């Protein structure tokens, strides 16, 4: 299949390309950019006039809810949501049921994903058996099965000796470790940021120190072991400052932010809006500003959707009893574009946060469109706005704080391996 994508604004952040040109695809790979290959004869031509043509988006945190939580979402529904959002590669956390702590489970998930022939799926393996924080998993076997990193997801790892051994082991064999910095005791039972909103609503609070104490402990262990660690879902201004200082000291740490936290704060909870019950909690306006600034200056490396589909029963209960999480695969691009426009961030720099940067974090040769590279492509209209409403979302989870909001950036076409997998 030969595809010619004409007249689009071709943006490849990794290679510093931003110009109107033509992209040629053959045999699932990029055949040429600009001038057509010899004896070129396209089977299909796509006119991308007025559209942006960029590498397919990469999301490092998307819960597909399989195995174990199919009543919340299925692999079919969430893969459809991914390609509708321009996401061609995604990593799924290990907090399934059972957790991704055995090679057979990982292989089954990858096989199911491949059979759908849509986005690429990269499982994150459980750091400890059953995510119980007691015994380390067989990281070597899980890596051979297809895991690209290891994490506890939201499960606490209370025993610091176990974490220390895990980091030592990872340092020895070059495994990637991702940690979510939150002290399990200070924030225990909390559902909202420790501020006047939580006080007014009578909600159990999670103070910023729950994040900063965990960061301090992780930094100490990183110094001891020398292993690079990725910190997931930063949420506080103090956390951003600590990351900035740690990097100046030479610590090999990286971090990300969930796209929801770039736009929302604890005030958005309003009168107990369970759509705003997220983990980590929505913080203050000061924290939100620090996250946006940190993303703009490179302290925060990338953005993820933290896609967490929840069924209606999980949200239509009192706030403190509701299930945290928001759907985000289809909103990753629009909300990133919205942040870029509001903070005067150039489009190529914004797209780097959701293409080449997450590819580097996952250790993938993806997120760019050089000749010979797999043709994973997203074509979108940056000027088209659309209304976020349940019927507009492919995901089985319709839970998002952005329902009713008009957002920029409509995906027109998604290609994976040179095949059109979504078209609007």
C-alpha cells in the first residue's frame, strides 16, 4: 500500500522539521519526505491542506482495563479511543486484575492488542508480586515477555528496603523504574488537595507534603543506587522545584504530568463533582501554574493522559466514595494544544511532549518520521474545535471533568504501520 499525504504542515519535533511538504509511505514505512521516490505511483492520496501531519502520539499511561475490569472498558473500546485521539503507541500500567506480574499475562495482553491491529501496546510490569510491595517480580522474564518498565502504579510500596533492592536490581540490569511519589500514610484516605476547598466541603485531604516526602526518599535511594527513575504524575509546585534542584545536582530523574492537571485545580471540584476526583488530587492554582511553567521550561519532561475509564456506578456516588480517574486518550492532543496556545508554546515544542519525549522515556524508536521509520502518523486540524460530550468519545469510559467544554484539535486521520486505522 502506497500512500501520499500532500500539502500538510509536516512537523517532526525530534528532527526539527516544520514545513509544508508531502509525506510518502510505502510498505508500512516512510519512503520519502518532500520529493517523491523513483517510479512512485500512490494507491491513495490524502490531501492534508490546512492540517498538521506529525508522528503518532505516544501516551505513557493509559489503562485499558483488561484483564479484570472489562465492565469499565474493553481493549476494543480503548484501542478505538486511542487511534481516534491520534495515539499510535501507549503504555499500560500494571494495576489490572490480576496485576501484570507474570509473563503469561503480559504475552496475552500483547497478543490481544496485536490482533486488533490498531495502536501499539507496551505493558508496564509490576515491580512487586501482586503489587503487594513485598517480593520483587521476575523482571528479566517480564522484560522478555514485552514489559518496557516496572512500576507499582498507585499501589504503595511501604517497605523501603524492598524498594532499595528493586532499584539496585534495576541498576544492575538496566531496567526502567517508574514511581508515583506519594507517601502512603500522610495522604491515607484522602480524596482532595489540602486547602480551603477540602475544608469547606469536609473532604479528607492530601497535603503537598505527601508528594515531597516521597520525592526526598526516592532521591536518596537514587543517589545510593545510581539508577535512573521516572516520577509519574507530579502535582505540586514544591515537587517541580525539587525535581529542578535534583537535576542540577546531577540526579538521573525525569517526570511527567497528567494533562488534566495542566488545566484544572481544586476549585473545579465545585459542589462535589466526582468527575474531578483524580489521583493525584487536583491541587491549588499555584500548583497548576508551576506545573505549566515546569512543562514549558523542560523541568517536566512530558504529558500523559493518565487515561482511567470508570463506569457510571463508580462516579454516581458521594465524592469521598467515588472511584478516582478520568478518560483522557481522546483529550491528550486537544488539551496539550490548549495549554500551548494559552502559554505561547510553539506547536513543535508542544508536540514533542507527546511524541518524541515519551518515546525516549519508553526506549522506543518511535515518535518521529525519518525515512525508513514505521509510518505511525497523526493528521489533525489545529483550528477545528469540538464539543466534549459522551457521544463524541469512543472510550467506554465517559468520565471526564471536561464534559461540555469546546476544545481545539480534531484528529482527521491516524495511520499505524502505514495503514489507515482511523478516519473522520
